[in-house]
């Protein structure tokens, strides 16, 4: 299998070439897509499968706090929880990462103290992305310099919706370059499309391809800051995109639904989508993440229920 | 197909349904033995376990049931429509309340996955009764003039693929319009009709309005040929349909036939590919392909053939075949040994004719009747597998180059029940749909049913329409 983008080299040579390519992608029938996502949502995941799914989901969480009111104390508490989600059960897996604003990266990094939990930082004038390119790049470099392992950037939805696809592509490429550290290694780049603002499924498929062609390591649904965030349907569509991209280029790209996933039941539905669309190659936190905060406690309560046979309640998980 | 994320068994509980060891015929509001005392066994196709023993109706029982229906007709047809509606609404609500029980029962007796009986069959059954309940007091406005009259006694013979749903398609419009019925379910799936008889009692439906005769083809023939039956409604094979048509010729019986099909599912190069793949799967593997309107012929534009087949095969590899009561099962059992033999023989014919056969890696259970999802590629119009109705999970893939060729090939069939069109271009949908000789044409979807929509065929797929306002006509003297 090829592991190269050469087959697509010509599609990013000009705005018109990129437009022709994106508009030549197969359309998405909204009713059919949502029906398929809903039908996978009826899978019944019980006992051993549920236990597996809960631990997998915990290990895939980017435990997130993205508030104006974030303080070093809040970030330290979150980091401690990421490393040790359930103080009563040390077999509980760690979350994949903590996700914070750039100015909190150093705090998070210090609090994690070398634990195998990544620090992800939003950047590029998150969440709106309304800033000049040099500002976005400086924002990115700043987070990387502070020790971020991963960068969650936002695309310029305005440019995309105005049809300036090449600008969108170039932005992602520039940010990707800004993720490179002095030693040549690089922070992994997650590209947020804000699917709720792109509004149509055709747009989400096109945005996915722009992101993948530009070098995204992950494509991510949403910031969590608008009305419509991750849904089973838009995540299914993005999974189809990374599946097709890998078949054509050999390059595997991760997917991160974010925002609005609050319950174990929801999380398991997303894992079923992964399992039955792209398969086990994506069933690890290197390739699939949940951007979430309150989800973790529900997973922990369900995990306690499975191991003890009774429901505990919100007082038996930590509030951070 | 072992995956790191292996779904644990998730069986629906069997204890929600209480199947008695034996059942009688339902005549004039009572369960009774057959006149000659004959019985037959009904088995669960997924395990071959005997579920119950059921009375086997003969000509004498048919006569008794028709007499009961005739006797009930006078009062039933004289009821105001609003009163008949009350019974139908009551039946619809009881079906909803007992839907879990009925879904499990249907899955046990038919072999189809619980996912389908729970999410498709039962909701549609209830919807059908609700829909025709709504018509009962509005017949003056159905377009057949003022106060349209019922026909009398309807003799109805239904197949085994959607036992309760086909019963609903037959009984709901018949009762709404003021007819009384004698219905014979298929011999392999008698149980849900008998449970429906119980629902009729629960709803307080007057005696004799609905009579259920379980039995074989001879009972069906006796019912259809009974001189006091005014209306014959049959869903089943084209061969039996032709016999019925010959019989009713020269009588004043009104007849509707819903017969076989060889639906063309046409995928153009501008189709929404991922959804088309889902539609192809739904089209042919829903209910193991035992669907008269199945999209059993895939007509794919040559320019996307390889790409589409690749996606289709990948998707088929994720289908979960096994215990129909498991909530995660996609493909259940074939309904009977006889049907399995027919599917097997036709699939072998396909291979012998030189078509290329493919099935995903899939382990079949050791007991019961099972057939793996199967694709045939390199199929041409001349192949038997492209012409004959297989009524199983077998898809024949053909190609076309232009829209005209797609239409010509789609119409080149003795049948004309269903078709599908997959394209993102709206104008093409309209242009092609107008040229297709098929009773139902689905655009960018397949096997979607709704009680408001008429259903029926062209050519050897039968005549008359069921469902919607059009479905009333079959039961009215108009």
C-alpha cells in the first residue's frame, strides 16, 4: 500500500484545482447517513464488551477545561484526575490527555510530572479562529514551546464558507509547521472544523479532506463552544473520510469527536461507530479521542457498577 | 472476524412471550380444533426447535369460518365508521403495548433478527392499524363517492416473510371499510396470527369479524375458492397467484395479488456512495432477502463498479449473522428448509452459469436454516440469477453505461414491484423514476415502508394496491 500523498499532489496546486477535487467527492445523503449512525446506535453492548468499552473510552478522553475562569488550581486538579481518575480503583486507566488553553500548558505539564498523559493545547485563536495568521502561528508556537504534546487548532470557517479552500489548506499547513520543535520532533496536530458551523455534511466531508491533505494528525468535530457539537452522524462521516484516505494513501489519521458526549451510553455508541466503520486499527487512543469533561465521571460510575454490581452515585467520583 | 472489541451476547429475553403447547383455529371468536382433528408443528428456523402444535384447517373448517364471517358481516358493516374505528384504534394500541412480546414471538417463529421485528415489523403493524382506523369514519372522502359499501367476506392468504405485518396490511383496511375476514397465515409462521386472534378478543372485537385458519396450501385454496367469499387478497408467490387468478376468472370475486419481484437497485456514478452501499445492504439483506420488493438486482454504472463493489464487500464483512434473538444480529435464519433448498439451488445455478460468487467469511450455526450473504458479479441479463426471484440473501450485480441502458435493463423483467435510484442529481431521479415500470420507486433509500403509501406491482408482480387511500379501493364495492 502506498504511504504517500503523491496521488493528490496536483489537487492542492491552485484554488480551482482544490475546488474541483473537493466538489468531485461523492455527495453525502443526510437521511441515509443519519439512519446508519442511528442504526449502529442500537447495538447492545453488555458485560465483557461493556467493560472493555468503558476502559477504552476512559483511555481515549482528552480531559478538557477551556474556560475563561481556568486557574492553575483547576488545571492541577484536572491533571491529577487524568492520571488517577478513580482514587478507589487504581486499575482504572489514565485518560489520553488533558486539554487546556496555551497559557495553562506549563502548569499542566508540571502537574502531570512525567505521567503518560499528554498535554493538548488549543491554539490559533480558539474557538473562533478570528485572528491574523501571524497571531495564530505565534499562539501555536507558544503552546508547543511550553511543552504541549498536541495542538488542537481551529480552521477559519469564514474562509471555508466563502469558498477559499486553498486558504484553509494553507492555514493548516502553516500551523503544522509551527508544531515542529527545535529538535525536529513535532506536536501532533488536531484540526477542528467546527462542524456545527459548516452545517452541511458535504462541507464536513470536504473539510475532512482539506485537513487530511494538509497534514492533520487528527480531524476533530468541534470546539464544544457552539450549539451543535459532535454527533454520531458527523463522526461517522469523518470516520469514513479517514478510512477512504488510508485506503488511498496508506496514511492513517485520527478522529476526535468533541462536545456534548456526556454519558457512557453515548461514548459506547461512538466506539461502535469506530469498530464497524474503520475497525480495530482505530481502537486506541493514538487514533481516536473524546473531547470531553463530564463524560469521565459517568464512565467511572458505570465502571464501579460493573465491578461492584451497584450504582454508587456522584458523591463517589471526584468533582474537579 | 475476531476483533479486539468483541460484542458479548445480548439476547432479548424469551420469557416475555408465553407460547402454549398447542393452538386451535380461531373461528367465530373461539379457538377450536380442526374438524378432522389434524395438527401440524411449527418450528423455530434458527434452531429447528418445535415451538407449538397448531390445528390444521381443512375444507370443513374453511366453510365454518366463512359462515361465521358472513354472519358477522351484517352487524359489522352496519356499524358507523366511527365505531369500527374505535376497535381498530384499540387493536393498534394493544399491539403497541404487547410489541415486545410480539417481536420476540415473530423472531422465534420466523427466524428474522429481533432488531427487525422490534424496529421495523411491529412499529409498522401498529402504524397500519392506526392509519386505517383513521379512515373508517372518513370513507365518504376517500374519492369513491358517498357512503361506499364494503364487499362482504374477505378471504386473505398471507406469506411467511412478514407474518404480522402482512396480516395488518390485509385486516386493517378490510375492517376499516366494514368487511369481515377469514385469514390464513403461512404454515411456517402461524403463531403471530394466533396471538393477533387473542388481541381481537382483548379488544372486544365482535365474534366472527376476524377468523384465523392455520394450515397449508389446500386450506388457502379452499378459502379462495369458497363460493361465499366476495374478496380474495393474496400475497405470495407468482405461481400461486396465477392459480388464484385463474380461479377467480369468471366469478364476481374481487381480487388483489401481491406477488414476486426482482427489484432493480440502480446506482449512478454520482451517487452518495457510502449511503448507496447501506441502501444496497438494506435492499437485499433486510429479512435475509426474503422480501418481495427486495433490491435483488444491483445495476451499477460501469465507471464506478470496482470502487462500489470494494466498498460493498467491505461492508458485508461487518454483517453479524447468528442468533436472531441477539440484539446485535443483522442476519437471521432462512424461514424454512424448503426455502433454504430453493435459495441454495438458485445460487448453485448462478455459479454453473458462470457468474462469480462471493460471500464474506462467516460461520453458519450448526442447527437451523442458514445461508450466508452472497454476491454474484459478472452477471448478465441472460443469467437465471438476474431473472428469477431467489427470495434469499443473494444479490446479482450487473452493470450499465447510460441512464437509458439502466432503465432498459431495470424494466427487462417479468416482474415490476420495486426499484431504487441512487444519484445526487434530483432531475435524474425524476426522469428515471418516470420511466421505471415498478410499483414502488425509492430514491436514495430502499425498503422504506409507510402505511400512507400505496404498494403493489406491475406485470407479474400482481395487481391492486395495498396501503394508503388506494388500499381502501380493494375492499370497497366501487
